[in-house]
C-alpha cells in the first residue's frame, strides 16, 4: 500500500478516479479524532493530477446549506462555529427570543418518511433542546415569526395538504390554528368560478397559482385538472352551447388553453406572444364555441394590452379605440354583436359591431363615475338591464403613469358597489354600496329579481327585488373575503381569497344555508409559507405562500385578503426549493413592503401591498432573476438587497430604479437567505477606574495603572490597543492624552491594515492615511506638546471629512478624496510611554451588517471597507445527532461526467446533490425534487449519461437531466431504505441492483424486523423486488459489484462477511474462507468497502479492525 498524502489521523470515505484523466483522483476524507465524531460540515475534498503523488484541497465546500440542515452557532461572528448538540436537522427558520437572546426557536421540517412538523426551543437554563410544538399530517414549518410589540405572540407557517398558520400567545407553550378556514387557496376573480350551465353540481374553480379544480358533487369533493395548462388561470369560460368546451386564461404566460371534454384534457389554444405577460379574459360566442374574444396584458404595469377575436385558432385584433388593457368581456346573449368590456384602472366600453368601434359608458355624467369595474352582467331576461360591480378609492400616485400618457386616476368620490343601467348603458345608478370592492354579480336566470353580489370584505349580498333592498347572507361562512358568486337553481357557490369555495342552498324564502361539508374547498397543497408581523401594528399580519402569493390580515388573523395586485403567479419545477414569494417589511416605515418573486424579479409597495409595482430597475436588470430572499436596510428605505438562486446578491440604493451586483468574494451565487442587522451602538466610555481595560484588545504593552490616585491606561514600547467595530462609520472620539518622551498615534477607522493615524509628538499634530500598506501624510500642523501634560483630543469623522481638535481648538480640517469610511479606534504607542484617560466615543449613525446564507458554502458577511464578502467559516466539533440518537452520519459519492470535461457530480448525505463544472473548484446545489433527503451513493446509466441514479435515505431517486431534477423510483422497495449501492448492468441497463441498510426506526437494526435488503429491477428502476435467497435479513448490505467478465456473477459486502451470486442474484453463498473475522459493521461512515482490481482477478475487501484483504477469483471459474 502507498500512502496518498492524506493528513495524519484521517478517515478516507471515498476515492474516485476520473475515467477521462487517469492521473486525476479525488479523495473525500474526514478529520479523524479519537472518540469524537465531527459535524457533517467537516468532510473535505482533495484532488491529485499526478496519480496521487501530490494532493491539493478543492474549494472548501461547506456541505450543509444554510437554513436547511442542523443548527450551528457562532458567538463572536468571526467564523468560529460550533455544532449545537441535539439540535433538529432540516431547519428552515430560526428566531432569537427578543427578550432573552440565549433562547432560540427552530422550525423543523420532516424527512420524506416522516409525517410531522415541529418547533424546537433551545435554552441553556432549561435542559437545552425541547420540542414545544408538533403538527401531525404536515410537511414542514417554513416560517416562524415573533411579534416585536408583543414577544409572547408566535406565528408558524405550516405546509402540506392542510397548509395554514398556527399561533401561540404564550411563547409557544400552547398553539392553535390562527384561522380554521385559511388554506391559501385563492380564487382571485369572478370569472375563475364557473358552473356547468346544465348541471348545478358540476363546478370549476381556478386558483391563484395552485391549479384548477372540478367538482361533480356540489363541492363536497374536488379533483385537480391538468396542471400544465390550468395551473393559475385568470379566467375560466364554459360554452353555454356545449358545456364540454372550456377555455382558460393563464396568469403565468400570455396563453389561452382549451378543453373539449369537460376539463379532463387540455391543449394550448392561442399564444399572444412575447410582448405580453399574461392573458386576462375570455368570452365565448354563444352560438359558436370555437369563436372567442380574448385579451392579454403587456408588462410592466398592465396599462397596455391586446384584444382579439379568435376563430378556430386564428386571431384578429379588435381593440383599436380602447385606451387600456381589458379586464372583463361580456357578450350580449341575444345579440352577439354587442360586446361590453372593462379596462384597467377604470373604463367601461360598449361595441355594437362586434368590436370594430367602441363607445365609452363611464365618466359621462351618467351615474357611472370614473371607477374600476370588475364585472359586467347582462340581465338574462332583458338585455337593456346591465349590472356593473366596482371598486372605489383613488389609486396611489405611483400606480398612475405620467399625465402625458393620458390616464386619469379613479374618481375619489366614486363608490364601491353595484351600478345598474336599464337602458343598455346610457344611464346608471348606484343600487348597492358595498363595504369594499364589489368583485362580481350573478343574476338568477329563472327570476331576474334575485341578485347575488360578492363583496371583498363584506361577504355575500342578496337582493330579491332587483336591487331595491339588500341583506348580507354570511351566517355559516368561514371567510367573508369574497371574489365571486355563482348560482344555478337552488345551488350557490362563493369563492374567496385564501379559503377556497363555499357552497350552499338557496332556501324557498331566499335565505342561504351554507353547507360546511361542501365548503372551504378545494385546498391546494401548500409548499412554502412566509409569515411576518407589522413591526408597528400587531394586528397586521402578512403571509405569502406557494401557491397563493401574498395575503394580509388587519385584525390579527381573523380575516385575510389577497394582496397580489401586480404580483405574477409562478410555476416552478420544485416548489420547496423554488416557490418563493419572498417579502420584507421596512421596520421604520412598514407601509413600504418589498417582494421578490422567483424567476420574475422585484416589486415594491408603498401602502402595505394594497397596490404594488415592478421595481426591477429602469433597465429591467432584475427582471427574470430567481429571487430567494429580500431584505431592506432599516435605516434607508430606498436601500434593498435581493439574494437569488444562481445569480448572487443585488442591491438598489434608489428604490429600485437601478440595481448593482455585489458578488465579489462569493464562492457561489446560490443564495438562500439574507439578513440585514440594524446595529445601534451605544456610546463607549472608559475612565479605567475599575483598574482594567476589559473592553480593549491588545497583544501587550498596554495596561491600566494607578497614577497619582487615578487609574489611567498606559502604553509602552511600540504597541497597539483597540476597541470598537470595523463597521463603525461616522463617530466622534474624545480622550485625554499625556506624553512622556515618546509619541502616539490615535488610529481612527481602523479596518484591516487600513487606517487614519492622528499623530501627536513634541512638535506637531498630523493626519496620515494608510491604505493597502501605503502611508500618505495628509496634513501636518506645528504645535508644541509638553511632556507630562494632559491634552484633550477630539476627532470627528463625517463621511470623507476628518476634523481634529486639541484642547477645544480646531487644528485639522481635511476632506479626503480617497476616504476610509469604516473602522474601529486604536491607540498606538511609539516608544517610551504614554497615558490615556477619559475615553468617550459617540457613534453618530446606526450601522447595518449584511449576511448571506448559501447553498453549500455556509454564511458570508459583507465587508463594507473593501466591498467584498467574507466567508464566516464552517462548523467543526463533536456531538450527538439527536434526530438519529447517535453519532452523525456522513457519506459521499463522486462521479466524473465522461462526456463533459471538468463536470463532476457529488452526492452527499445528508446535504443532497452538487455539481461542479470546473473539476470541483466550485459547486452548485442541484437537489431539485429530492426534498429533505441526502445521498449515499451515485450511479450513471452506462449508455445514456443524462440519467443518474442516487441511493438516498428514502430509496432510489432518478434524474434524466444530469442531476438537475430528481424523482423517487422505489416502487416495491420497503420504506426508508438506504441504498449504499445502486448497480447497473452495462450490458442490459434495465437490470439494476440495490443493496441497503434499513433506515426504519432511525436505522437501529435491533428495532426493525430486518436490517437491510438486496433488491433487483428489470425495468430500469421503475419497480423493485427482493433477491434474498441465501442472505440473512438481519444483515446490512453495503457494496454490490457486477463481475465484468460474467454479469450473472455478483459480489456483495455485508456486516457479516462477503457473499457471491452466480445466477444474477437468485441465490447467494458466503465466501469468507480465510478471513480473520466476518464481522464488518460499518463505522466512521464507510460503506464502500469492496472493489475489484482492474484485471478482475482479485476482490479487495476493507475489513473492520483487520485492514485490507484480497481474494483470488481465478479459482472460482466465474467467467463462463
């Protein structure tokens, strides 16, 4: 054996040779320590390009992604991290108790085979870690928020099939669902809820980013429709002539989709093209279901758009004369040449020639003011009677284009509610003033006196006399945030913001009985939630989700309203890793809210998200960025930071007009989290009368001494003593200084080796700047300083100006063109000795520290002085891994791509999957759809190198796109298996083998019915079956090899020796003759302990406590 140059006392966990470069070897190793197992962050990678003669470290990959795995702590922000023993893994949020910084709360998300979420509390004084909250039948807690005004109030966003928000009013001692009906299932508008015109029990509902659903039993059960085409429809339209034909708008793209079989299957019907951002409305010709009118919005503000008529897929523009984009289209069923539309911001228009010309109906002193109209309905019995439902209140100024564009704001005197016309739109009157926006109206087709209205904050209004009198019918509703109401016969359906659809019965007396068993459905699967509380108003709570976008409650969670004015809906490959609607509330001005939408860019609101606007830059620099985190600078509302997946960190300092990259120093651009810490520095004062200088750092030469009955700070020789923070910017320094034969530097804004030095000697006071090792004298003033005399020194720094006072007299006033803007304070004695007393430092402004959490590289801190990111290091340290009640597991598997030079795949347990395109010098996380999972082993399809297989601790996962996305392929395999090997027959890749350790009951063999299993697939991993004849199921199974000379021959290492199969796994026999021991239990996380020599003559075994052994295979006659 030849030593390959690993550090002393290390454990080699994996050796991989690059098939394209035989001299290129990568080794994964762990630092070995006696009786101590290191954190999962302690595994490193080294590479050799000379066959192992010399080794060099690859980029130091901190394998656990920040915010995803176990909890580590740094007490000095210097990079000295320590694993917090017994902490939960897969933690997606962490909060520090605002009243006691020694207490932290961690949100836990389950592994794939678990079915509960929890919150854990850490306190050194109360038995360290304890679980304070658990939710069964859930998939994680992705957000934890503490009310800053009342720190007893906690909120937790719990995801899964029953995604919602939980609340505690006593610091987590007890919990309850904040709102029983909140499910983040929003049906945004009136046209997204439709009843089959011939079947009152068949209803369609299109949700905001959560799919479209169909019920055939009146709302009791719902089925999701084709997600590719109806993921987030702005509208649904059903043909009255042929109800099997349905059209759907698309919030994620400017497309129209069509179904001809009642929603069972869908196709793309029409694409407006790249200059549009989404389709907004569809109306179907009552006589010809293949002819539709459709509209779409243009970016960025949806002021402009397009209106077309489409016949059998061929479109003709008809929107000439309309000033803005179209929200709603209504066709007169008795005269299809008459069309009504409403336009963005405000506007109601009528065409009597099928869209060739248009007449304006609002803002004509005819009773219909200049207000926004959501819905127009035509009385089915009298086409001269029209109803329009409207919003009210002026839009904020930032939503209205410049006057040159010609768009006026909404009439401030206009009322929310329902307007009625009895002369086909010539004149109107307000017949119902609603509490908030009136989102939709439905007229009873059998009795046109019966009207039903959806009020966004007032529930359902009903009139049985054509609008003369009204009443609310909300008894039994779990939400009154209504967006739509539809009736047929005696069935009524009402859709909401955040609570799905409510179903009821219209009684003979006109009252409504809402049926609880058919209400608060459907419920979209919730993948991600962020909860935040307004820092100045405990009743105002925000919650964003995928799906659902952003909701807000202004009454402590009792009622919720959609806040997605211009927020786009997104559809992603992996909602857990990409489904971000990430927002941040400015703590000093909470009306300012910033939001980043993954794959779309940045948005800002100046009124608490009542409205929002694009803020991706005047040059669209942030448009399309995959935003994962947003943080505002608390001291500057125009300064905002955005972290992205794959593009790094960006900052705007002018409210989103311009954005700049700030990626210098980052080893990865995959940013998962940002934190901007507002640091308010108290004045620093020290008169040294306690006899020490504890608040100062010195390597020697400085101490507090007593002199003439007074304690002073004495410096001797040439030595430094410092205090403060390198993030200090503008501050005032005051002190008394006494010289003895020598001189002194008061070093101001010290950052690294850079500083200003205010020098005092017997004959002058001067200002010197040191920048990158170069000393520059900036100013010198002659002045006599006497020995043994106290002098009052004062230094004031404001931006690039430095002022120096001696005994109250200004001596230096200098403005620096190359200023040093940040740094601590220090004294530097220059031979002999000096005395210092009565130090007072006043920091003028609040500082902000910026931190970034990454995927795979740990945490970075931004250094303001050099404008670079600094890595804060990895965690090292022993500890017990509480989720598994044992030492920490760690496994690695490496594959070189044979087709792409420099491309390397790295599977890691517990952190997931990483890809490098530069021979391992940099890595990117690529764990989409793996979920909370790690990788024990990797294999590549021998013929199609796009296909990878991974042995995870939930079975086998498969990727068909070189590891970009993954899907579990474990049908037939027992649950929670850890495949240490996934072997593929390169003659027939449909034949595969997997050897496992049973991970059930946290992998403890004595707690399980079996300890491992060997399985086979003959369909390329789609399904698996056991091949255990001759094997003991009380064994763990490690490395499985296919003999290259005869693929029916298999070798298998176990914790009880080595086994051979001569018939492709049908039967097994032990081959342990000559071994000193069969016992070979995996320790130190090494499961890859069996190999063949290149000539296939010898089988090599690593044997616990006995070194390396070989078996001569030539005597077994295995080739035939």
